[in-house]
C-alpha cells in the first residue's frame, strides 16, 4: 500500500470540510488546514474535491511504490467565469512529501484565517449596531430617510462578509 498525503492549504471556507472522492466514492472529509492520509494500492486513481461555494477540481494519480503528496488550495475566479454562488475554484497541486507543511505552519494558517473572520464579524456587528441606532432614531424623529439608511446598513452585512472572504483568497 502506498501512502497519499493530502493537505488543505486554502483560505476560502473556514467552517466547511470538503468531501474527498476517489473514483467517485467518498472516502472522507478534509477540514480547514488539515492533513488527510490515504493508503492505496498501486494503480490509477481519480481524486475529486469541491465545496459548497467552490468549483470542483479533479486530478488523476498514477500510484506506484512511492508516496505522493497533494496540496488542496483555492483560487479566485473572475466574476464572468463563476456561476452563482460559487466564488472560488478548488485546485490540486502535486508536490513531494517533504514539502508538506508542519503543524506549526498549519496552526499559523488557522490563526490568520480566524483573525480575518473576527474582523469580518466585528464589522458586521458594527453595521448591526448602526442599523439599530438608525431605526431607533427614525422612530423617535419620525424620519423615513433614517429607516432607509438603516436598511442600507443591513444590506451591507453579507457584502462585507463576502468581501473579507474574497480578500483572504486573493492573499493566498
């Protein structure tokens, strides 16, 4: 049996674990900044992976006597080439087992992504507070324009969150 090491190195979906398929059969799920190891018999295999918001990618591997290593990453897709709601593309990269990142580097990736999500949630909370204050002021002063601005603040929340995620993909 030959060992195949798959390491997820994307900055796309922090809370999502992607299903891994070998020859169209699901063998497991790989979470954010995790390493997944498989033992396979020598032969030809198709590995496939995709996420809820990511376009799928596959790779064909010829497994022999030597260990194989793969990085699973995400890349930004231009607006005209992506179907909604997909906003990134999964990408397999074949590498050597010596280039697999250590646990410290994986922890740094998790920490960096967690900090970006904290900033996104803080900005979303700030927009919610602003919307609540504007709604309250619109009721006190009976101004319809303040209700419009409050609704506008609420409309920016998903846009701001998606923007933070896209900036993390571009950073990778």
